[in-house]
C-alpha cells in the first residue's frame, strides 16, 4: 500500500466515524464528555501524524505496519490525555482506544472498499472512479542479483564447450507438441 | 441505442457495453459493470469461449505454475474486500494466509484463484453473455445517432453492435528472439526450441538452455533441475530486479499509475523497457533448488546470447556469444526454452493492425499510442468509448497485464460508460450484498480443494 498524504487524511477522517459515534454514545450514557473529546484529540493527532510524519516516513506501508503505528499512537494519545487532564482512568482510556481502533480498522478494511470501488487502488483516497492525475511517486530501489553471471562462463559451460566437451546423450526434444518428421530422422 | 437481445439469444446482438475478447480482462469488465449497476443483458462478450480462464489455465499448466505472482488484493470479486487471503483464511480456518499477507508473502494458488473465477463467472451469468461464439476480426465505427460500433468476425459476418467497446484480446503471439525464431522454423529442430508457455518435458541427463530472466525463466530453471537435467540460464541484461511483482510496488496504486501517465509516450515506453527488462521474485523453494543445482554442477547463469543454432548429435549445437559480443564457444544442448514472453507489437494482432490501417490509429514504436484514459484515438469519444486493456495498454497503466491492472482499467472504463448512459448506480447495501454472496460461494468452493503450497 502506498497511500498519498491526502489518502491518509481521507482514511483517518472516514475511519473515525464509528469510533466518534461510540464516543458520543458513551458520553451521553455516562454524562462525561471526555469520551468524545478523546476521539477528537485522536483525530487531530492522527491527521497531524499523517500529514507531517507518515507521508514523509512511509512511502510504502506494509500491512503489518498498521498495528505498529497504532501502538505508537496509543502512547502519544495517552500522554496528550494526561496533559489535557481528561477525566478518564488509564484503563478506561486504553480499552476505549483499542475498541475505537478495531472499529476504525473494520471501517477501513471492510466498509470503505465497498463504499468506494477504487479506494484501495487510489492510494486510500476517495476519488470519483476516473482517470485522475495525482502527485509523482518514486519506484522501489533496484536490487542487483547477478554476481555469478557477471563473472563469465563457469565450469558447466566450460565443460560443455571447446575441444574437451563431454558428448551429450541423445535425448528427445522437450516439446510436447512438435516432433521431428520421420523422413528427417537418420 | 435500444438493447435488443432476445431472451433466447437470437436476433441482433446489440448491447451497451461490448467486450472484445473472452479472457481475464473481459470477466473483470463484466463483474465491474454488474457491480456498478449494469444489467447482464446490457453487456456482451464477443469471443469464442464461455470460460474466461481457459487461455490462462493452459499457460499456467504448461509453465508448471502453482501460485500467482499477484498478491492478496488481485482476484475476481468486484470490490477489494474481502481480499483473497481473507477468503482463504476463513475457508480453511487458518490465520496463516493473513499473517503471510501482512508480510506480503501471500500469493493466491492457481487452483484457488481459478475456482473463484469459475464461481464469479457462473453466479454473475458471464457464460450466457458470450455472444456470437467467434473471434472479432473487425471493428467499425458507426456515426449513429447514437454513435456505436459494429463488430464483425474474421469472415466479415456481423456479430453484434455496442455503444461502448473494450478491446481485451490479450497478448500477441509467443516470442522467439533472435536466431531461435529461425531455428524453430527448421523442422529438424522445431521440437527442441520451445516457449516456456508451451507444453514440454525435460529429461534426466539432458542439458537445456533457458533464455530470459523473468518469473517464467526461474520457473523453468526449477523444472529442469527437478527433472535431473543440467540448466544453463542465459540472459541479456546484467541486473534483473528481484521483486515479486511485474513493476515497482507503488506503480500498482493510483498515485504511481497517474504519475506514470504524466510522462510522455516515449518516456513511458522507455520506462517500461527499463522496469520490465526482467524481474525475478525471490522465492525460498526456488532458491533452495537453484543453490543445490549449482552445488551439483547442474546449474549456471551467464550473461550473453545465442548466436547460432544447428542440429547436433546430442540434439542441438548452440553457439554462445557474450554480452560484449565475444564468442564463448559452441555447446551441445538437448533443447532451448525461450522464457521471453510475448510479442508486444500491435501489428502482431490482426484486429489492431486492421484498426490502425482503417482508421489511421496512431502507432509509435509498434505500440498503439493510447490516450491517458486507455482510449483508442481517433475512434474513442466520451459518449461512445473505445478502450483497450492488457499488455496493449501498459503504456498507460504499467501493470496493465496483471489482474490488478486489468481491474484498474475495467473499473474506470465501466464508470465512464455509466456516466455516458446516466446509469442509476447500485446502492451500498446492494453492493455489499452482492460482494458477500460471491465471497460466501467462493469460501464454500475453496473448502473443497486442496490448499496450494506457498512458495515465498
């Protein structure tokens, strides 16, 4: 997956819709607005990271990286919640975070590709299904794999060529379709 | 234009979307069209076969291919969820495909992906929409109103008409580079110079040369070593890329594809020549076989080419030349396998050649100079699209001949048709319902087949 910065922000906002709904319900049920505030802070933190760090750091993002980023974001969100003195216990905040993360991942993996047919192939952006023109992107680096071949003929080719070549056992051709016409066989 | 196909298939076969060709590409156009809201009777597949995987299946069998090079997202369900790894994991009650997919080490097995294609084909009624039962030989632009295309077979018999057309005719003929082509034409050697995609058999004690450096070549190296024969791997370029996909991974995403489209035509062709010059995936099983073959003195790689081929006592006498033009010498070989893919020239496909001749379609460096929306100039227009997909369109979509690339083109072409026809798009619940129904049928079918061993 090679999300663009815009794609990251689109996804972040859309995937936090269900967690926001969960936060709203919890706030209404408990009378504490800190649940929905926590989601608001998570959204701002996420957008800042998407725009300022991830887009620069992770041009290609393998699937397993999603969980690693979630762990990092939990740490940052926890510190922010403490600094802003939200009235949620550590256990409440952590459980709520992981419940929200699971909802966000469900939205991203299941709902968004159905909602937008080209969501995944448009670098996680919500685009009209069209032939669009987004920013440039660099290819992956080339990995060379030809040390041996670079060194010229090796023992196998040398033993099979030249004056001292070992004669090859006559065998039928490999083709499963063609055969030598009978009149051409000696 | 009214859709006038009768329920029994007789009468004029007029459709809104006509797909010329009956392979993977046509199935993906069909599924995308159904998913977005077109009705089956509005779509016509103009080809010979009702099984869209027939050609691929034969090639895969000949290659001895067991897994696809594609990754988990590349499969035949219309939308991108569930991925193939998720289907596989659910059907086999195993997390292994998910873990592999997370590490980009999951490749769908050939039997599994063909099973899914068969399910989608049947459930969406693809077979019933194959019209005419003949290969399209001619495309004629009709000015209308409304503007449309008439499709004729090779004998100039009218097969049907369509308002929008997608050319999905697949690859050109197999390629036999340099002296291999001439030698293959000699009946004394025809049976010894084969293509990786042809049926073939390697024998113990034989010595085989394999030309090429892509996935098909590596596959042949393994097959030859498995047979107990010697393998000399010949390639023309010094450094093939080592990656699992046909093009750099980010070129599979919209951003990469559109950046590619931002290049000039010449830059795109040059870029393709560079990135597609040979990519060989690093697969554990193959690596082990090749290492063992090398240790046994039965495998060797060399940079160079074949300069002459003659019949010899052991089968063939092959003269080898180095990359610098030097003469390496003559060796005996049992056979030569050309893993050099397909002829990319547009002129190798009669339909395209006629199109270029009749309508002055621009051709440059033997490739049709498509518009950035894969449209064929000057015939393509917004209200009656004529598009091309597959290898012939990789000057626009670099991975155009992969499942991911075919999907990319199919979706956008169908969306263009939907806009031109003011189609009422299928609702979200209906899309979800369709996708889940297809996924459920696929899962059921996957449970009945044996899991293919992963190579990575």
